């Protein structure tokens, strides 16, 4: 026979997102206003081999920082 005990499960739930550049914080349901940049550094990388580089950036900061390099492709 299997005997079970009840345990409380602690779960992490996204509450808000903060821009790593400007500090803007928005509630979780506005997560579409942010872009997550995530990169695993490779051999000889400026960020050192094997490290993970990550940033959550709001659309305004992405536009201000990378705007001239971005291509907007309309989908309809």
C-alpha cells in the first residue's frame, strides 16, 4: 500500500517585469511590452566562455538603443 502525506507546494508566479535598462516595472500581463535577450557565451567571448548573458528590456529602450538596426516585419 502506498501512503501519502499532504504537502503545500510553493510555486513561483510571475508578478511583474522590470526593464534592466530604465527600471520601468509593469505587471505580468504586460509582458508583451518586453523583450528578453538571452545568450550563451561561446569560446573566446567577451562575456567569457560558458557564461549566460540575459536582459529584460522594454520596447521603448529597445527602440532607443537598437532602433536604427531593427527591421520591423509586418505580419497580417
